[in-house]
């Protein structure tokens, strides 16, 4: 399984260097940003699995940026751990109310940081490595990257697998072709929107012999959704 991607948003270079060293040693892929503007550019390139966000940033504060991330459809489910020197209970409450999933007070140990990241990713839903996604007998094993239909193993390409993983992680919601390109392919990959249609057809072809193609539904004029309400 690919390494989880952590976006570190921190304006102090010594802290960034310490965090990057610790997370790289723990097997994570780390992107760095010194402020919210740089962070937004990194997210636009590719969505991370988790954001480590400093409270005190130049320009937009970490608190305000966390609120902005939680209001955006693309990033509202993105786990956030807030980093700050503020240790008062009121500050912690404010950080969590901004949308942060956890809170670490500086100075913190690399071991504590890694433990908290793992805990947040475990409870963060589809990002957890040991999770199974299931729908009406269709099962996707995130740890082994295997898909089965009523215990029959299905063979599909990597793009079809990523599409199905995204759909099963976000059921009953309609996504446009552009949104699917951003979430599945990444916004830094330049392909035409009709490419989505091609891979949707391929995914349905794999699912069709077992009757699961109907779960991937076309919503006229809007895009696609994954739904068990047939």
C-alpha cells in the first residue's frame, strides 16, 4: 500500500525539519508549506491524507485556514491535527471547534506525533489501512487492495480500483466529472473529463456479471454517484 501523505503547514523551519525527519522515518510521505497560501497550492496539486497545521501562521491563521478547509467540499473530510504553543483549555476547545481532529501542544515528541497521526488516520474512515468497505456483498479490502463480489475475487485496473474505493468511501453523494478527476486522478493530472466516462464503463463491466454495476449510477446533468438504493 502506498505511503500516507502528510501535509505539514508550519512557518518555523527548524520545526519543519524535525517533523519531516520523524515522519519520513515512520514511513510517511511529507509535503511542506510555510503558510496557508502554499498549503492551498500543495492541496490543489494532490490531496493529502492528513494535515499537520500550525496555529500561528503568517497571513491566514491556522484556525481560520482549518475552518476554510472544512467548508470546502474537496477538503471537508480531510483530517487535521493542530500544532500550537497555546496550552490553555479554551485554546484547545477553539482549535477543535475549528474542525481539527486532534491538538498537539509544543514542544511535543516525535513519538507522540506519530502516534497521534496513526490514531487519527485509523478513525478517519477509508484512510485506515485495516478497513473493509462493504456494500450489498461487494467488498473492498483497503489493506490488500482486493475487491470481491460475494467472495469472488474481481480483477480490475488500478484506476477502476481507485474509482471504486472513492465511490464506496463516499456513498449517496453526486460527484461531477471534474470533482472525480480531482479526487481520483489528482488536480495536477491533465486529462479530459470524458476520461472519467471511459473508466466508469470499465468499472461497470467488471461489476456487471455480479449485478453490482447498477450501484454506480449516472445522474443526468450532474455526474455520478455510488448508491445501494436501486
